[in-house]
C-alpha cells in the first residue's frame, strides 16, 4: 500500500517543487544558481517521501572551484530526486529539447539557464557545444552531464558519450566524476525504508593541455574510475542495508 501513496505524494511534490522553482526563476531569470536551488526543492522532500537512506560524500563536487564538467552515472527517473543533493553552485545541465514540453518543469529548466540540445540536428548541437565551451571558459560556471546519454536502470555503467569530454578539453577544465550506487536494483517502494543511496564525488581529472587526440584515453580513464567506484558503492550500500 505504500507504493501508490508514495507515487501520489511524489507527483504532488513534483508539481509543487516545479512551481516553486519556476517562481524563483521568474524573479531572477537565467541566474546560474537557479539550478542548484531548484534541485534542492526536488531532492530534499523527495528523500523522505521515497524513504531512501542516503550517504553522501560530495565535498569533491560541492567545494570544487569552478569551472568543471561534472560527469554522473544515469540510473532512473528518480535521479532528479537523488542527484539533486549534489548540484553545486553556478552549475547548469545539458538536456534534450523535449524536456521543455513538460508542464512547469520544462519552463523551469529553461529559465534556470540549462542548455537544451536537439540531438537530431547536427548544426544546433554544434552551436550548443560552442555555447557551453564559452560558458566554461568565461562565465565562472560548471556544466553537469549524464554522459551515458540514457538511463541504465541499475544494469551498470554504459559507455560514455564524447560530448562532455570534448567540452572539457576545448575549455581546458577538469572532469569531476560523480557516482551513485545502482540503487534501483534493491529499491522497493512498498517498504518503509525503500532503499539505500551512496554517492561519491571522485578526484578531478585535469584536461589542461590536452587535445581531442587525447579524448579516447581520457574517456577510458573516466569510465574505469567510475565503474570501480560504482562497484565499491554497491558493496557499501549492501552493507548499510544489511545493518538497517
């Protein structure tokens, strides 16, 4: 019986958080800190609605000096509520243009200064890439990317897309890998304590002096570090769950 109640509460919360974030963004449109504020609106109440036990090791991303490209693993539709705890100041994200059609959330996403990309339009995608490079170099901002490009649903880390690494190399800024355990594997919303999330920011990977020829090695290094970290977080989450 907990599942339908939680889904109802989560839907109501999603609308209210979107409206609150939209109000803030209308008052200060395209402010680069809107995304962080809106992310907290979504994440903090949702943690209790979903009944998630969370252990967050986020100093590496929350206290890192800007700019940087933050690369996180993408697990499920619940990531909005889970990773919202980890969005640092002056950070925007890359998202699909289709997001803008989601009532309230889409308008908030746009007014928060996030970058919408039409992946089917090569010219617009290239233009967006140039815009993000300028943002990283000159506007004291970071960019958040789910570099797998799609949700993994707890099946493990998929190959990473090139875009995040191309941006980081072009701008000469570090990559910050951010990892969460595969929390959706053991998540049961019919239980009072529905699951365990362990999240960790890894040490920045510098890109200064790199060229696009170095990108395959950089991607392989980031993927290997994230995969090892996620495997470790899965073990730690299992230990925490057994003690609960």
